[in-house]
């Protein structure tokens, strides 16, 4: 799992950690053997070696602990104990969630409502990790628990996805690729699945929790229809097309939406930042003096640039940008999707809503 000098180190998923802990506990239960590392096989047929923190044997069960190692990937679950408690049980392998593992409460995820949030691939990895160590015809119940999981889950999308009480046990390969932007983007898509499961073919996309709050408090958009997209505007718009969403309203701070109007569909400032230049160009279109254009280009923040527009009676720039952002969004996607735009300032006031957003809002009885 260690890479060469100067490279980032990969890690282990929560699913692989649970499988390794389960294997160590089963070996202790049936063989009274304490292993220092588990060897598990991922769905690609690769062997993964996972260190075991501790193994304990009790009267009728065994318990093993693995420390979740996210490698060099920024992950709120890094360093958590992933615990597997194993008891003999008939002839089957039963997997349950204990304290710190969330419970699914809304449809639209890979796991049915009412079940612990242990995804299908981790379940299969757990079964594969223990099956060869069971006696013929023997079975076990495996409880996966995560101390502090309920606390850490608040920093994830689980509350938004309707997963309560803890983290999810995830992973499709068992390996965490460091700094994986693709993995982060994919983790956002289940929100769209959740919205569809709730019956919505029209949704709101917003960069984060502040936009989500504005959508709910100011526009009356239900939380079930609101999806956080982070900086991945283009990716999430195209995900909406793939999942047969018909209409989208982009809701967010004017600085993010201004980037979209400029054709920036990954809005992280290290990837693309054309906010001030776009504001200056539209101000010039409306007749701004060179000194005003220069001031816009030198503004420290987008909110500061907004003050310059306001002081120079140039706020008509904002509705033009909203309309342009909607058009650019529809030109960007591969397929049919109607896009509207609502722009806010940091105080939570609506600055502009384009025609599409207002029409979609009227149809959905949202307050746009």
C-alpha cells in the first residue's frame, strides 16, 4: 500500500477494514489464534493486507479491531476503530450494524430502508474474508461497529442521505486512492437517486450547505429535492441527464454562479476563477466607465465587486449573468435538461432569478 518516494500513499476503505476485522475475529473464535494482519481479496481479485489493532476472545464471541487508514486521502473516517464482533450462528453468515454504523431511513440508496448502511460490496468482502475459516456447515453473525461513528457522520453527507446514527461502510475495491476527485464526485450522485426515489424529476443543485439553507428557507424547496454538488457543476448536471432529471435550478452565491456564466463548470478557485473579469465585462456592456471596470478587476472579493456595481447603479449586470449561466449550463450538458438559476448574496438575499427558474418555481409551487 506504500508508494514510492514523492508519491501519495493509498489507504483502506471502511469496507475492507470491516472485512479484515471480521476475518481476525473468526480466526480467533474458531482457531484461538491471534493474527497481526488479515489478508482479504477485493472484487478485482487483488490481495490486500490489513494490520489488526487487537483481537479478543470471550466466552461465546470474539472481537477484533482495525484502525481505518485513509492513506494520504483527506477522509473524516481516518483513524477510526472499525470493530467486528463475531458469534456462532446457524449455517449462515449474518452481517449487522452496531453502534456508530448508520441506518438507512430513505429509499434510493443501494441498501434498503431499515438496514444498516453497509453497502453490497463490503458485505461480499466480509463474507469472502471469513468463509474459508468457518467449519463445514458453520455460520456466524458479524456485528460491525464504529466507536465515534455517530459523531463523525455529522461531517459527511449521511444526514442529507437519510442515514442516521453513524457512518456508512463503503468501498468498491477496498482501496482508497489518495486525493481521488473522481471518488468524491461519485459520492455526490446518490443524492440525485434519493431525490428520484422521493418522486422528484425537478431538483435544485447547490454548491453546499449554505445554498441548501437558502433553498429551503428563502425559496421553499424541499430538502429531498436539493442536491449538494460542491464545485462539480458540469459533472452533476450531466449526472442529472443520465438519471432522467428533467429540470434543475442552480441555487448559490453569486460568485459561484458568475463562474458558470463564464463557462467554468469546475468552480474551485484553483481550477477556474473568472468572477471579476466576468462582472467587469458585463459592466462594460452596460456602459461602465473605465475606472469602474478597473475597480471591479481589482476588487478583493466578489462581495466587494457587488458593492461597486451597487454604488454605480450597475446591478442590472446580475440578472444578465443569471440568464447567461442558465444558457451556458444547457449548452454544456450532453442531453436534454432545462436549467434555471437563482443567485444570492452572503446575507441570503435573492439578487436575480432567470426566466427558467421562475417558470420552474411556479410549476413546482416553490417561492421563486
